[in-house]
C-alpha cells in the first residue's frame, strides 16, 4: 500500500518505521526544512519504550533511566514517593528521560522524509487520496496519515473547526547542564507550591530536564520572579539555567472523539489528541498510535476502512482517558495534606496499573 504521512515529529516518524517494516511504501512530508529537534527533553514511560523496542529503535544510551518519582512541597518537605521501577519490573521496559533531539534522530534512521513540503489539503474517492502541497504539487496514495501536530491541517479538513483550546496552564522548560544531585540520579522530582509546579529529571550526559508549570492567560509569565523564593534545589536551578535555554509552551487540549478517520484519511499523535504535558504521555501516546495503526493494517490488509476502524477501537478510548486526566492538570494541584495521606507502598502498583490502562501496547504484550 502507498502511505503518505504528514509531519516528521515523534508520531509521524514512528508510524513511518512501523508501516515501512510491514512492506508498505511510505513517505513522510514535513513543512520544516530539516528534522525539528527543539523542545528540550521528554519522559518515555514503559509503554513508550515498549513501542520503541517493537519498532526496533534502540534505547541503550538514550537519556537517563528514572526509577523513583518524589513529590516535594515548595518549602522542602517530602510529600510522597512513587516506586516507578515497579512498572519496569512488571513490563520489562524502562522509563527514560531523554533529550527530544536524540529520540527524533533515532526514530528518523532509514525513514524517507521530504522536507520543505507544506501540506494544504486533500481530496479522495473510493480508489485513493490526493494530498496537495503549498508548492502546487499533488501526491497520490492509498492512505493519508495526519501526524501534523496540535494545529493539524489534516484534522482540520477531516474533522472541521480546530478544537484545540488553551487549558489556562503553561510550561517554561529546558535542558541544561545543572550541577545538582538529581542530574546524576535515577530519581525525578516534582515540587509543588501555590505558584505552580517544578519538575526535574536526569536526562543523561550531565543534563537536567527541568520545567515550570504555571497559570497563563496572555503573555508568558515571568519565571524567576514567581519561583525565586522556593527552597533548594529550585533556587540552584534558577541560578544555573541561562535565559536562552528557556522555552515557553502554552498547554492545549480538546475532547478526544471516538472517530478519527474519514474514508482513507486518519490522524495520530497530537493531531488526534492534543493534551497538556502534565502526565507526560503525549509523545508516548503518539508512539502507541503508530504501533496500533500498523497492527490494524496487518490485521485488515485488504480493507483500509476496516483497518482504520480497528485502529480507532484500539486507541480512542485510551487516548481519551489520558487526555481527560492530563487536562485536569493533576500534577499541578498543590494539595500537601492530601499528598501526605497517600501511602507510598501503594503508589508504585497504582502507577503500573495506570500505564496499562492508557496503553494499547502494554495491554497486548504485558502478560507478566
Ligand atoms: C512542554 C512540553 C513537555 C512535554 N513533555 C512530554 C513528556 O515528558 N512525555 C511525553 O510523552 N510527551 C510530552 N509532551 C508531548 C509531546 O511533545 C507531544 O505529544 C509529541 O511531540 C507529539 O508528537 P507528534 O508527532 O504528534 O506532533 P509534533 O511533534 O507536533 O510533530 C508534528 C510535525 O508536523 C509538521 N507539520 C505541521 N503542519 C504541517 C503541514 N501542514 N505540512 C507538513 N508538515 C507539517 C510539524 O513541523 C512537525 O514536525 C510534551 C509537550 C510539551 C509542550
């Protein structure tokens, strides 16, 4: 089958690898003139790294493993501790905090990408789809996959008006050489206070993935003024990161529908389920989509529409659940009394169960 994928982000590249490995003729069209590697770091949980192993993407030396997540209050008290390694033992796949550029570069190996090609629209009939580009060219295919992110043009035509809305929260984030204990540990820290949430994760090679979640309406809110009075290590992080390392991202979300496809056209990744990064699943869910789409086409090789219906059955419910939880911005709620009531011993198993609830891949492969 000839398959065109719009967008060379995590979802598009993963889908190209999965579909190409099944013998489909796949080309990715990307509007940027090279791979987009900005965006600091991201956390891949056992579901995302499980999909990477299924796609043959090596994870050795990718970022840093994370086995424990602690929640602290802004003034330095430990509120709770989650044994994340419980899920690693259950599923056999690590949690990794990795520079985004490293993940993108590994996913892109062997994937044909046509750069500087901006998709503008499609038309289709029962025989195929024609994708149109800003340079006036048209490409024909049997299946068109929109992996073109939170303002997806493919989704815009297939679903109608853009549903993505700001959630009222935002993130300042970066990847920096910050000399604190967390940077070389296997431990993530989430620090909460009335001003918002600070996340710190080791990302390998002496780098720290750091982010500040805070409320947002119009202009990017000032970072150092809001969090400057927080206890260590937040003060050390603010001292050591440089202004040019800071990236600002408003959070967007929408209600994930049950139907993603229209005829021979479908969507995946943020195009299908833009969600705030508070449960760090957007990229993991994009990997899940890519894997599930390839599997559905293997199971229904002679009927694209049936394959897409199968893909949706595998993905929409789990992506919708993930998006609903992420949109409630749970990681940003400062409730120290409630946090202290949560018994640490239960949190590892609860997290393991949560991952399976939002994962098609683990639900299929993790009998252990
Ligand atoms: C601050 C922040 C932190 C995050 N942290 C995590 C995390 O820890 N874990 C996690 O799993 N997720 C995280 N996410 C979410 C994750 O980054 C996204 O869910 C993921 O990158 C989505 O990948 P995608 O391939 O669907 O879309 P994108 O990465 O947006 O890729 C879309 C691609 O399509 C291209 N494109 C767009 N329009 C067109 C067009 N018309 N024609 C051609 N090409 C086009 C774009 O240039 C882009 O390359 C985070 C997000 C943010 C903002």
